[in-house]
């Protein structure tokens, strides 16, 4: 009886499999984190229900939810791609997690790809949940779904780049404070709840160049007004996305 010869073949798994495994792990971390759930699910949902049912903000003619839902969808994208990702990545960098992962067989670009996929999965869940809540409140969306998807993708790219830029250049504590501060400021002045048309002309024009404003107003134009592709907002988001991702790729520090 011959004894078989077993030759182990050590080595890294295929990159695609590593990315999928890391993306699944990153998604579980996002969904199990209480602070992340507060930012990504609870706050947007509460704002949508509160301002849709209580006459606090002048949203113009029509049902309040028709004006609020697009802005809340934009807020959900910002909360996940920017605020949540910046804070989580900043503390991973502080504790040396990124340094260790960067030395693993998983390439650094694949690690960032995994984080991006986790953000996209989380956003899909957010959009589905918020859409269900908005529809229950009487939301009547219009417009081309492809235009909505393009706006959401560009917004995700822009906010993800900004979040990684912040996490890769500031200390973790500074990232935590700055990301939450930016979240609150843009919630108030980014066209999320109050459309930019309600601001003074000069102020509204200046705020319109912010990525959250471009995303909110672009989604509002499509979903509320049934407009075609809002080229101005698409252009603003594209510029932010390219600039933020390029800056993050150049300035991000792993230690």
C-alpha cells in the first residue's frame, strides 16, 4: 500500500476572494457598531418621520415628505461614506489596524476597495429602509432611477474620498470631532431638510457648491420635480469626487 504524498501549497488567496471576505467583515463591523447605527439609520429615519409629520420646516407646496425624502437620502450617504467611514478608519489607523492589514497579503488598494464595498452595501440597506418609511408617509417619487443612481454613486465617491482624506491625515480624536461637527453643520446648512431656495440668494448660491447640497438638490430635482439628469449638480459632485479621492490617495498615511 502506497502512502500518498501531500504537498502543501501555501500562498495568498485570489485577490477577488480576499476583497469579498474583507468587505463582508467591514460590513459586519459597520452594522454591529452602535454609534454607526445611530448615524446611518436612527438619525436619518427619525428626521424623516419628524419633519414629515410635524409642521416645523417650510418645505413649500405639496407633501412635506416629497421634499424631505431626497434630502434624507443624501444625509444617509454622507453619514455612511463620510462620517462613519472617517471615524472608523481614523481609529483603525490609530490602533495600528491599518498598518497590520497593509502588511498582509491583502493589497492596500484592495483594502480600500473592501471598505468602499462595505459602504455601498450599507447604503443600499439605508436607501431601502428610508424609501419604505417615506412611502409609508405618502412619498410619491418621480424621475429616472438611473439619474438617482448616478447621483448617489457620485455622492458616495465624493464623501468617501473626503472621509478617507480626513482619517488619513488627522489624529483619531480630531477626526471624531471634525467628522461629527461637519455632519451637524451640513445637516443644517446643506439643503438636507431646508431646500436651498429658502436661503437668501447669495447664501444659497454659495452653499450649492457643497457636495451635500449638490446631492440633496440633485435628488430633489429628480425625485420631486421629475427633472432629467441635473447636469450642474452632477458636475459639482464629479469635481468633488475626483479631487477628494486624488487627495486621499496622495496624502493618506497608514501610521
